C-alpha cells in the first residue's frame, strides 16, 4: 500500500521529468519556430544584405543561404548552371532588384513553380547612374533598406502565415535598429566640415543623397577599371576640394587608387564597403548594420 503509493508517485515524477525535458528540448531554439531543420523555409538570397535582412526577419523559421559565392563581385558575376540548380529547393528567392541581378530571370526559371520571388527594392524610387540606366545600390541607404525589410517581411508572411506574429515582431525590432543606425549617421555627418568624398565606385548615391553629401568616384557605373579621364577627374577633385582621404573597397584590388595616391602627396586611403560581397561576412558574424557603422567611421575620418 505505502510502497505502491511511492511507486506511483515515483512514476509520476519520472513521467513529469521526461515530459519537462521533452518540452524544454522543443522550446530551446524558439517557442514559435518549427523544431526540425527540414521544416524551415528555405530561402536563397542573392547577396549579403538580402541574406542579413531575411535572417533578421525570419529568425529560426528560415534557412537562408547566399547565391553569390564568396569572393565574387555581384556586378560581373554570372551563375553557373550548377549554382542555379541550388535554387531548385528554395521556397523563397530574395533579390535586390532594380537591375542589380541581370541573371535573376534564369535563376527563377530554375526554381520551383511555386517559388516566391521577392524584389526587395520594389516600390523604391530609383536614381539614375551617371552613365545612364538606373542605380541599383538602394541597400546603402538605411531608410531604403527599411523598405526592403518590409517587402521581405510581407513575402515571408504570405508563404508562411503561421509565422506572421514572429515575422512582424522580428521586423519591428530590426526596423527600430535601422532607425537607430540612420539617426547615428545623420547626427554624426551633420557635424562634419567637409561634405565631399571619393568612393571607389559609384555605389553611394542613395547614401549621399540621404545624408547631404556629394559623392565622387573613380569607377563609373559598372566599369571595372578607371580610364585616364577618370583618374585625372579624381585628382582634380581631390586637389580642389582639399580631400585628404579617398576610399578603397575591401573586396576589390586597390591598384587603381595608386595612380591617384602617387599624384597627390600625403593622401591616405581607408575602406568604404558597398556591402556587395563582404569577405567572410557570414563566418565572421558581420552584419549590414555593423558594416554601415564601419563605413560611418571611415567617412568621419575623411570628412573632418
Ligand atoms: Zn556597385
């Protein structure tokens, strides 16, 4: 009798402990996320900013990978048939759009017929490039990045309505962080004496417009190398505007800059990253916001 009672109590305790462990295991990643990797929404993002925005909104419900291989430059990259095949299992493809990814139609043709294609720049008013055509470097303006995040959020909700509350919560938190980034850049740049800077390539037009700066650049549009005219133009601007620092890109060969640095004694170089394919960004745990803050630090040194 007493013994039976103890056995029953012990059994109840064991069952409760097991149930508790099981519940904890399921709860570990997130209470609202699917518990198995295979249930996650497979997302392909064309390049790093789209990857980072999607991860921030999707959290544990999404499994995001980047189409652009490490070390490749988004402007002149063309996916191989094998790389395009990676897209076959994706439920969502997130791309910047505005003309950045001319290969996107071929990629989407290889995807499942039900794939949701998210053009993150949809609804954004585009600026012209100096050589003609539209400028697609929309992601470098944090306020336009917010529009991209909303487009990504809405697409995830449409394909996975069960995650709506999580996507809305995550997006709201991330948008608030982008607002903080915007305010930080705005306040810091409002105080600088100089307003002109020389970017390596014509990537920062939206950024410059947002923060009242004037962008000059060595490489126009999609050019891979500066022509003699470009170099003369930059040397002229640097001398006229008393520019002491010009920018290189961590992902590109800075050789073209040496023609300018040799011609202007004392001029220095700093990195300014267009976040087109930041080296090892995922492995190093870098973020869009973190790289934008690094860019701000470089700009502040150049504009002081
Ligand atoms: Zn670019």
